[in-house]
């Protein structure tokens, strides 16, 4: 059995290219190739977020006979609640908010409490500790030794003055317990702290936009996986209809062979065709199971748990012209908004670097307690102001400014590149989305015509005017037309969702439930 060629598209950076299949090289095998779409859908949904999906299922295994009802809204909620991409964006938002809090705190005074213990026999340190403890006396200067040498005799005065006081030069060990309370008040820092706050606020805006972009991308993947199951179930229905037709052809051929109307070759062809259609049914069921596994992994459901999709979904078409769509995308697309936030943060970083060229002035007030035992005694006070201004640093500051400016230039180039790419992709997906409904209408018409062709060929075969080959060819055309309608409906859903994503407005509210029976909905050839 020859295999038809097929390929799947991949979601681009902005999620504007829904997965789709090319037309098989051999039309008579289109159904067999078409049912592979279910696998490609589930595989694409998993591969697109392979780095961000948590593969550890958070739903305990239950009795496989009790299927879990999973409406689309519940599927989206599960995807957003357990996906690592959302966790990452939320962590970035928390980081940016913490940076803002840090910058705001740096604008306010700080109060430090410190406690220290020091022991020394250094004469200078010992005398200083005694002064701080208010324990210094004249004898610390060697007064006793002076008067002992002087002896109230003026003749001994020169010798007394030359005497080296042991109490001062060799005081022995002394220790000090110091408790300090220091208040630091920032007055002017060249605007550096305020610019750091501006930078943090810009990063917060970028993180929030990035979070929204991640959420909309996950909604697209959920639409793709959910609609993929609807599509896979419809392919099972198509394969089942083909098997029923093959069974009827086998029975009819057997009857006509028994009556001598057709040859045994026709009967054998009918039997082989039935066997192939039975294989197609099994293959379609396997692909539907694979598609279901893809949605389970995306939503964090144990793959052993059976799920029941009680909805078939569709996406509304945005009512907008191409120019309006491009303007909306440029202003609303969260990825572009995130880039704008990064540019603002990069510009603020330049101002932070330039603040180092300006002087800094800060005030401080300190209260100290010093004693040779634990306690808050012998307090003293210190107040002061410090003005610092770095005059020369061999290019360190200029290099910092140049590096920050280079980040601005890189961010601007990145945004322009993204804008150019988005404009082109919006045009492509807008045209595809607006053409999708026409494709669906053409596929409906093809099914109606193919059904009539099969009816006529069956009548001709019963009358001996046609061969089994001709009848099977007509049935193959009908099967292919049904498969093309399913594909067209899936592509219509995905192209519309991709357009909403480009506009920055894709959410669960854009998705509507069409009918509970997804297979029958996909195969419905009535006018919508």
C-alpha cells in the first residue's frame, strides 16, 4: 500500500502559522494520509512547549472506565495553571516588583544596629576605649610616677618630665563592649536610585507583557490540541463510513458474482478494499488516542485517565480590515509591548550609569554605647554629612555608559526586526483566515457532488455497466472530499485563532462551543 506524502507546519514566533497538511500526491490514498493530522496536531502541541510542559501528571490515576469530562474552558485553566512557561513569567514579574521595592527602599533612610566586642593591649587603643567608657584618669598619663620622681623637689623636675609612664605605655589588656545605632539619610545621589526605580518599573511592564504573551500562546496550543481531538474523532467517523461503504460493496459484489453478473476479480477487489478500510479505521482510532494523549500532557492529566470532550470548538473571525489588523497588532501584541518595556529599561540603565558622573551627598547620625561590661551606658553622639565626587577613573564610568547605550541600540534593533516580521505575518494570516470559510464551502460542495457520483456508479455497477474499480474510485473521491472538509474546518479554526493571537487578543472568550458531537460537526455539509 503506497503511503501519501504529508507535512505539518510549525507555529512561528508569534504563533501565526497553524499546523496543516499538504495535498497528497495520490488522491486515492488521501484518507489514510489525512487521519495522520491527529498525530501531527498532538505532536505539535507538545513540541511547541517541550521546554515548558510539566510532564509529571498532577491528576491521580483513576478507573479508566470513568471518563473525565473536559470542557474547553477547563482545559485552558489546567494548561495555564500547571505550565512552566506561566511559572517563569510570574517569577519575572515577582522579580521586577521586588526590584521596585528595593529601589523605593533605597530612597528612604536606613537605621542600623550593631554590637561589637574588642580587647587590646595597644596603648592607643586602650586609652581610646577608656575615653569612650569615660574611665580615663590622670594616673593613666603616669601622674603617680611623675610625682614619685618629682618628690616636691624642683631640682627633680627635669627627670620627672623625662620619666616614661608605664600606665600609659604599657597599660595591659583592656576590653570594650560597643553598641551603635546609626541613621543614614540619602540626600542626593545623582538621580541614580530614582533611575533604578524607573528601570525596575519598565522591567515590570515587560514581564507583565511577557506573561500575557505566554498565556495567549498556551491558549493557542490548547485550541490546537482540543480541536485536534475533534478533528481526529471526525477522521474516525470518515474511516468508519468508508468501511461501511466497503462492506456494502463486498456484499453487493458477492451477490452479483453469485448471479454471474461480475467476475471473481471484482469480488476480490471488493474484499481487499474492505480489508484496507478496516485498517484505516484502526489507524484513525490510534491517531485519535495519540491526539488525546497530547491534550492530556498539555493539561497535566494522567495519560491513563480517559477524557470525554463534550464540546466541539470553533473560533470567531475578527471583523477587521488588513490595515486595521496591522495597527492593532503593532499596538496590542504583548510581545511587542514586552520589547517596548525592555527598551525603556535599557534607557533607564543609561541614566543609572550617567549618575556616577554626579556628586553624592548623604547625612548620618550615630549613637554609641561603650562599657567594659554589657550594657547601654556611657552614650555618645555623632552627626555628619559626606560629599563625594569622583573626578577621574580612567574610563570606567564612560565604559559603563557606552555598554548601557549599546543595550538600548540592540533593543531598538530587536523591536524593529520584530515589528517588520509581525507586519508581514499579520498580512499572511489575515488573508488565510479570510479565505478559510471559502475553502470550507468548496469542500462541502465537493462532498455533495461525490455522494451523487457514488450513487450513480453503484447503480451502473448493479446493472453491469461499471466495474468495481470505477465504483471504488468514486467512493475514494467521496472519502477524500470528507477528509478535506475536516482539514478545512481545522485550518479555519487555527487560522482564526492565530489571527487573534497576532492581534494580542486571543483568550478563551474567543472560542465558542459549536456542538457536543465533534465528529458530526466536522462532517456537517449543511450551510452554516
